[in-house]
C-alpha cells in the first residue's frame, strides 16, 4: 500500500510546489517534539537549527563540517550507487545525512542516465521554458536515484572561448545566464532537489585551476561575474552555493571573508551552506571556519576534528564560529524538509523513454543556424546527401564531472540515414570524402571539438580541436571544393574558428546536443522544426581577438567589463557570428518601437512563408563614454506566417545601473537597441528618466 501511494505521488512531483515531494513527507519521522523540540515543523528553520545545535555534542558538530566519502559510495561511475559525496547525519538526534550527486545542464552524473544537451546548448535556447524543462528531467532523475543535492548549475561566465568547461556555462552574458539559472534552480528545487550553484565566483578557466588568482576589478565582479550568483540566491532561493578552486584578488574563494560573509551572507542574505569544490584549497582551518566555507567536501582536509579543535584551542576560532558553519547546513536541511522524510533510494521510477522525447526537443531548441546561403537548408525530402566526418557517427560530449553517460543515444548518421538517400565517409581519407561529396547533391560535414574539465583548449582552431579527428579545417575545405552545396554541422563546447565559413553554404552549431542530438539535427536539417538556437557566445574571426587563458597562477582580468560581445564591440573587432545571432527558416520584421517610463515595446511580424521561432532581444547602453552595449531583455516565441506579436520589455533599476562602490542608476537617457543579435539592432530609441 505504501509503495502504491508513493508511486502515485511521484507522478505529481513535476508540478509540486512544496520544497519536497509530498509522498516523501512522513510527519513525525524526525521524532517527538517533546523530546526533540527541533522537530517542531511550526518553527522556522533558524529556530529549529538553534534548538538542534544546543542538543548536539561537540564531536557530533565537528563531524558534520566535512563530507564522509571520497568520491561516492562506490568509486565506479558505472555503479548504480555512485555519487559525488555524502555527509553522515546524527541518528541519535534524528539528523539525516546528505547524498550529493553531480549534475547540471547535461544531466545527472551517476552512471548511464539521460544525457541532455550541454549548458551552452541551453544558453543557445534563449528560453527560460527550456531551462525549466531541462531542470525537471534533472530533478526527477537525481531524486529517484536517491539524492538530496544536485551539484549545479554552473553559472560561471564564459570569459575565454578556449575554456575547458565553456560547454557547462550558459554563455558569455550575465543577463542571459541569470535568467536561465533562475528558472533552472526554481524547477530543480520544485522537483525536490537542492541546487548547488557553482563555482563562486570568477572560476573561468582550467589552466592551473587549483591555484589561479583572478585579479579583477569590483566593477567587473559586480556587473559580469556575480550577477548570476546573486540572481540564483536572491531570486531563485538556491539552497546551496559551491565556492571555487580559484583565488579572487589574492583570497581563496572558499576562505574569502569579503565574498562569502560580506557579499553572499550579509548583502544577499544567503542562509544556506557554502560548500567547497571537491578538495578546494582553503586558507588555514582557523581563518576559514571564522567566516569562510561552511562544509568541506568530499572529505575533511582542513575541517578535521583535530584541526578544528586546534583552531579553537589556539584562539583562532570559537565554538560560536563552528555553530555558524554547521548551522548553515542544518538550516538548509530543515528548509528542504530533510528531517521529515525517509532517506531516498534508487527506486527505479524514472521514465527514461519519456525523458528521451523531451531531450530531443531540448536539443532542437539549442541548435543554431549560423549561415544559410541560397536557402540550402532545409533539405528537401529525397535529396541525395553525403554525410562526412566521424562525429556524425558518434555521441559527442565533454569529459569531466559534468559528463553524463547516455543510457541510449541516436547518432546524427543513424537519424539522417532513416530519411533515405544518404552516403557516408568518415573523413579520414580526404580523397574519399571529396569523392563521396561530389557524388551527392548536398554534402554535410560534421566537425567537433573536445573539451574537458582540468584543461583548456590549446587552440581555438578545428585543426587541433580533437587529436583523433585530425585537421578538420582541411576536411571542410576538401568537401567544399567538391560540392557547392556544403553544410558544416559543428558539435563544439564553445566558439571555434571557422576560416572556411565563406566557402560553404550552410553552417549549423549543434553544441554537444545530448543523446537525442541525432534525431534533433535531422528534424532541423529537414525543416520538420525551425532551428531554435541563438548564439550565447560570440564566434571570433581570429583567436588573437579573444581573451585566452593565462598561466602562471595570476590572471589579470584587465579587460574589466569588456567580456564577450562587449569586448569585440569595444575594440570594434569584426566577428564571424555575433552574440544573439541565429537564423530561422522564415523571416521576421520588427517595427513600431515605443519607449515610455521603463517600458520598451515593439512589434514582431513573421514576413516569411513558414512558422518559425522569433527571439527578439533588447540591448541598452548607459550614458557615458566606454559603456558597453548589453543585453537586458529577450523572449522567444513561435509565430505563424503573416502573424504579428507585440512584445513588451520592462527595464528594472538594475538594468540601467552601473557599479561604482554601490549600484548607481544612470542619469539622463539610456540608448535602446532592439533586434535579432547584438550586431543587428534595427530598432533604436532612447529611454529618458
Ligand atoms: C568540479 C565540480 C564538481 C565536483 C564534484 C569538481 O572537480 O570542479 O564542478 O561538482 O568536482 O564532481
């Protein structure tokens, strides 16, 4: 009977608005309120925490400041019980433990699961609905595999296109990243998981990742790197925050009083735990426990009982400090109902088939059409197509803690073959590739890079994007010379150089599109669905124009706020494909811009012959020299031919403010640009206050 009730309720989880699924609530699990006053659910999490701290012994407290398991219950990633970390509770007092699993936009890192499109693919969706859809799958899978905390989302801004973990990010813009992160976190937490937003803050490259010191101005921190964290904490109520491996302005992120105590806890009123990235360096135990990270993962290195006692003995820290650190974790556990529910199990209740269908739709939302000369796309049914390149026959992804091994997947080659008329060459022999291309009406070359946690790309070129794939630029050139209708499909974890862009007719960026990337691509290429993506990152013409990772421990963020498209604009640099760009199979016209008060409105009309996705974007430029053009509004909708829609964006105070020791709203007039990318803003206006 119990099981049946559980099954019934688990189906409702996706729409549940309580902090954890109702089926899991077991009133009285915590214990009798008379004996354990912290079990009183009518009290606030803060009150309950204070009561519990009074009852805990000192050894019990010390024990809960660090995790208990080095990389999971089982070391093998293929094991059903593998997870990233655990924290043991205190059974004597009814304090539950925590089970922590890796995850993020690409899915749950726990053996074979639903492998979703990458973070950049989600960024490219320009859709908060897609973020919600992605998060819903993450929440269900993480929960039914027996976890409490999901180690995502990664909201670090993509500062350099060569970043090894660029694929995890939502792109180079803080506004886009913030909006997607808020929807993602809200849904993950609605689905009964606790999100852990990471890596706080300015964790933007992998070179020397355990020791780099990001030297960065307060303005750049506030305007570029902190906003997604601020939105995650203040708007979405993220349950936990992960501090990064790096230092910021000379202080370890996990031991920075200014960042953790002044900004995160006092200014943003974050009440949950700051958790160290896995084996992140702190400073010494005493300094850190005073106002640094709350919980050390996955095991105690600084927060061992011995070190903590010594810090108290020599006056570096007090028991009140220890209570404050532990209190943050306990408060989160009360807030998310952990004391009231049974520990979760790997209960086999995941509908992977349903998730596969949703996964395909998510991939379609991110696939970005960058070039479509002579309307080479969509393909007509029955066209003779040469598919070239190994990536067409593979599941492409990145390696690292965000990697998700797909339970099943469909490659682009399989999905395209199902349409008929396809020949294939893997591209290792240029002569064979050219001959295959020549014999077909259209040639589609698949190229890819390989990104990994722990290492940045040595170069941005597809000549060296992946050792096993060899010189892919040469492959594209050989195919383009053989077939005038050549289309390049990229599966990359960030921007790469496209020196052949002018000699091919079509260019599509599919990112790492996940396990259903094949069918999604086939549907986009054949026009069953409009390409949904817009670029969340700029594609530069030359590597030298981009910021590249720095070595030797110190990274000077000398560019300040000129990051991503702001940088290329400030330097008046040509770009291959601008931020926000992405074509549809139909055409849109924007007109009728009106500004009044803080509102900007305009009309979007589908002037083409097909139904398509419109993604109008609003950019502002504050008065004063050197102010960047910046995204402050976007929306996405499907529009039928001939139809129009009036769009209204409202700018809040923050959207027109700059950081000068505090947020200062612009005086005078703000320049407004509305259009289809950061460099295509046909509607211009001013908003004067
Ligand atoms: C990564 C984190 C990840 C953690 C646990 C670390 O190496 O930087 O992003 O959550 O491992 O897998």
